[in-house]
């Protein structure tokens, strides 16, 4: 059971970790190509064309993330509880079987048959543990996609009004070592995301 709990907890941790590597970055432009454009007077972007979102702060304040995380935890607890109940029942049956064998209350044939049955139950528990872990991984992937699409869709609509060239994702330990806070649109994006999500829940 310790292994089962570890697997499920790792899956949950991975759910959050994957969210932290979500980026809206664009590929860098080779210097020689940029120089060629500058010679022709075609500058790529002015500072006003580039903004960023602090993704750590976004996740800490995005209502949809908390709701999905709560659902994931409830599902984890449900599966873990079911597996724990079945495992304890199996342990009781093994103890009872060993006790009856030691007391000579079973024939050799009966003992062999019961041992095979218990081995089958053990195999089923192992398969169930793998199945539950797979289900949680799939639910994690769905949760990630839901968050990604909600953010992408909102920013696409949001940018129709602002016309930014790039909306970058900034997070602690990410590729950007310094950012100008004047380009930070995190609060505005969080407010818009939560308003949009609240409207969806009211439907």
C-alpha cells in the first residue's frame, strides 16, 4: 500500500509540475535575420508589443485550477480508499488462512486450493493498483488540457482588444532572469480568467 500511495501522490505532484511548464513563448529570431529586417526599416516589435504573465501567480489565483485540483484530490482519495479497503480484506483472509493451516483445520488439498485463490486476489489487487494509477494519469492529462485551453482561449479573445505581438509566460526558474514590471499583465489576466470561469459555472 505504501507503493500505491506513493504512485498516486507522484501523479498528483506531476499534475501541478506539468502546469508550471506551460509557456506562451515564441521561437527566437536569428540575429542575422533580425539585422536584415532592421536594415530595411522593418522593426519586429516595440516594447509595448510584448507583455508577460507571471504563471506562478496565475495558478495561485485562478479559480479553475483550484476547482480541478479539488476534484483530482477527491478522485485520488476515492480510489486510494477503495484499494485500501480491498487490501485490508485480503490481509485478513491471509491471516485467517494461515491460522487455519497451523491449527490443522484444513486438508492439504483445501489449503492448496485456498492458497491459489489468495494468490489470485493478490494479482487482482496489483492490477487494480496499476489501473487506478493509469486512470489518475489520464485525468491529470485532461485537467492540464482544460487549463491550457481555458488560458489560450481567453488570451486569444483578450488580445483582440490589446493587439500584443507576444504574450510571454514568466515563472520562477524559467528562461527570463529579469522582467520589467511595467510589462506585467498578470493581474488583468487573472481577473479576466476568473470572471470568464465564473460565467461558465453559472450557465
